[in-house]
C-alpha cells in the first residue's frame, strides 16, 4: 500500500512517503513575491482552493511516475483544530490527493514517528492524565488552596 504522511505548516509543508526515510519539504507559500499566497495559517487551512493547489504541487514533487498511485494520506492537524478546521483540511487534501485521507493529531503523529505509538490507552483516545503516585479516582481534599501556616 502506498501511503503518505502530510504536515501542512504555515511556513513549510512536509511529506513522507511510505517506505522512504527522506522527508520532502517545500514552502507553504506560492506565487510571485508581490502576490504571494499563504493558504495555511497556524497549521490550519485559511484558503481552501489555494491549499488544494499547494497539496497538488507537493504531491507532484513527492510522488513520481515510478511510485504506484497513492492509496492513503495521513494528514496531521493541530490538537486545537476545530471540527470546521478539520473538515476544511480534509476537503482540501482529499480533492488534491483523490484517495483516502485520515486525520491524525500532530502529537500522536510525532509519537508514532519516534516509536512511541503505544503511549496512552491504546484505543486512540488521549492518554490518561492521572498523577503517577495517586490512586485512580483520587480527589484532593476540599479546603483553602494554601494550607501552610502564615507568618505575621
């Protein structure tokens, strides 16, 4: 299966093709210096048609004629991306790539990239935020925030 990991950044767009160790990188802007467009701002799609154009250009750089056609794109999105932001990114990438697109939160993509995919519960949800020394279900005692004796 030919898959591609895609990170749409404000300044740089990065791609990693399955089976490769080289990350392809290109500027996220295009156009002449006076009419330069930035289709991605803060990691989220700001201009959908321009973003689709950017993705098409990045894919044509990364996927050459010697590669089989893409079957899947893993798209990294910021954790703070809203449902609307995720939908816009999905629409822009799927229209350009014309294959299955899976959205992955960027911290999870980073964990997978460094071999830490087993962090958390293992069911795709965020890892538990429990304190390592407190038993499950522990709640702090009610009372004032500062229990220390105050000096006069």
